[in-house]
C-alpha cells in the first residue's frame, strides 16, 4: 500500500498587495520572500522595503522572520530633479 506524502503547509504573505505563498517553516525570512518575488517579477537591484509599515534595512533581511499575512512593500527609487 503506497504511503501518503506528508502535505507541506504554506503561509501567505503579501508583497506590494500580491499574495505570495511560502513553504511554512520556522525560518522564512525576507530574503526568502524577495527571492521568490524576483523570480516572478522584474529583478530590483536598488529598493527600500517596509514590513508591516516598518522600514527594514537590507542588512536585516536575512534575519527578519516572516509570519502569516505579513505585508511587504517594496519601493523603487524615483529619479527626478
């Protein structure tokens, strides 16, 4: 009799209002979410990021854990004069 594979749970987060599903693990980070987002969208090299309305420095992305329904806003630089 075949053994059923355990189902992998996932969490949903939002990046610029778009729902993104991440494999549920205790160590989902901003870096993980950005990697998935950049695979699906134009890669950004310069940007600022806010998690639930709070600015997170680039150095803190790998250490910032995500929770279900977190909201990430990515801001690209605006050029002008």
